[in-house]
């Protein structure tokens, strides 16, 4: 019996689950793995699932799909739009939507597994499939690694994965080298001395300290980074004080930092720390500021040789011109932890989910940014076909490229 992939996609789309709560999704996956005769384990890194197809000697290829959805109210107007609700980590009741397309990732992966199981006489080696929770928290991959997924399954020779994106359906976007940025989230607490708003001379004002710090942080990208390089320093949150006539004792800043590689990361982090400390000192702070790293995502770096090889395989399978270089994305991903931890190459590609005609029309009008909803938008709605079939084919082509030939 073959899997009805379109029905599966619609079912997953209607039942999205927040990060680390993907229990129904994991159950659907487990049922299909059972039906396909694939050996698997559940509950890895809380809600993760991993399985293995052993098919003789040869390379071990890891295929990864993420499973989680987002607290976004779906506004696509689709007949199968989500009306689901969930509870976020703060205990709030929130709408839930597959606004990043991870339902497409899971469906395409199950379709690819079905094809790989049906064609074991055409390849040899081992396929390990990883259904990862909580990509949107940036912590699901590390949770699975901490729970021993690299020891419980054959170690990879290469890690492969894909993400649906607002490119025309049919198109694949991939580049060797840095594909997605590294990212850190920092919380900076500036410590002053509180007092009466009428007597500033008796205080150390953290509001002024914060204002100067935010402004000076802007000079990292504009004055200290080579204009040919990419970096982002965003202060997304600033909090201090409760009332106009009280000078508060502290101010909190939340920063989102992005960069293409570890070298740039070290450089930007050093500059942020230098400025934060220096501005505190300039304000006469009696205690140094406290800088806490809330999360770290490594850059998603595609192995250049493996990417060249895979691009050629995609061109052969889908025709010249299917693969484009989408440039580096300033978004971030946690997929590369699996490859980094195992010390093996990674190739992570994007595949299009937008109706090609709608895309061409928006492109001609110069309105792609306005008319084509991106991931995380309440209007994000990949067309089911040819997105799904291309996603299945891409995974099969990629896996087969790095698996071995059948024993003679
Ligand atoms: Zn996302
Ligand atoms: Zn995503």
C-alpha cells in the first residue's frame, strides 16, 4: 500500500504542534515507519523520532526533517487551514500554524523513505532518518544529540536536509559554503544605582547607559565590519524603569546577532562585549554589566565538494537550470549540529513552494517581497504540487547520490 502523500500533508497541516510538543506528529510518523518496516526509536530529545534502513555495506547517509509548528494565526483561507491552539512555554493559549512548512518536510521525507525501501536492490549502505523536534527553538537537534542519537544509530558519513522556501515550485536553491547565518541571542543587564528622578547626581542612570549602548552598538556594523561582509546587530528589546520620577537600578537589552562564520562571530561578540563594558564604565557604573548568552546557532555551512556533486545530480535528474544559488540567508538553522558533532559534511538545500506562475507575475512586477508570503507569515501556503513531488524526488536523488551502488 502506498502512502497518500497529499492527504498526509493536509492532515499534518491541520494538526500543527508547537516545539517539543510534536507528539501527534511523532505518532503519525511512527505509524508510517512501522508500515514501511523501518526500525525506529521514539522520544529522542523529548519528541524526536529516528529510524534506520540497513541495506548492506556502504556509506551511512543521514536524512533530517524537522516537525514543529509556530504560534501564528493562519490566514491563508485554505480549505485545510489550521484552527489549532496550543500552550506556549509561558502558559499562554496561542494559535498554532505550520507557517514554516515543516509539515511539507515530514511528508516529503516519508515519501522518500517509501521510495528508498522499495528500491533497495538499486543501492547499498545505510539510511538513518531523523525527525527532529523544536527547530524553531534552535534546540531540538542538540536535544536529540544529548539524548544519544549519534550513539544509538550508525554514525553518518554525510548529513542531508531540505527546507521549503518562497522560490518557484520546482526550483532548488543551494550553495557551497555558508548557506545560512550563525546566530546568538544575548541578554545584557546594565547595572546602575537607582534614586529620585529629581536628584540624578545621586544616581547612576541605567536608562542613559542603555541609550548610549544601543547607539554605540550600531557602529559595529557601520564602522567596524568590512562593508563587503555580512553582520547584523539588532537590539530587539529594551526594558528599564516603572515611573517617570524614579531612576531605576538596571536596564535590560536583548540582542540578536547574525554572521556568516565562526570567525565573524568571535569578532562581533568581542566588539559587543567591549562596547557594553565601556559604556557602563563611561557612565561610572560601580558594577560591570552582566552578559548572558540565551542561545547559539552555528552557521549552516554546506560542504563545497559534496554540494558540487549534489548540484550535478540534481541537474541530471531535473534538468539544467533547476538549481540556483540563492545567496546566504541571514536566518539560522540547527541542522548542522548533527554534522558538526559527527565531524562530517552537510548539504542543506532549499526547494521552492510557490506557484511558478504567481512567482513569475510578481517577479515581473517587482513585487516578490510584497506578494509572495515568506516562512513564518500567517499567509505562508506552499502549493501542494509540484512542491511535494519535487521534495520527495530531491531527497531520493540526494540520498542515492551519496549511498553506494548495489553489490554485484
Ligand atoms: Zn521557521
Ligand atoms: Zn523552518
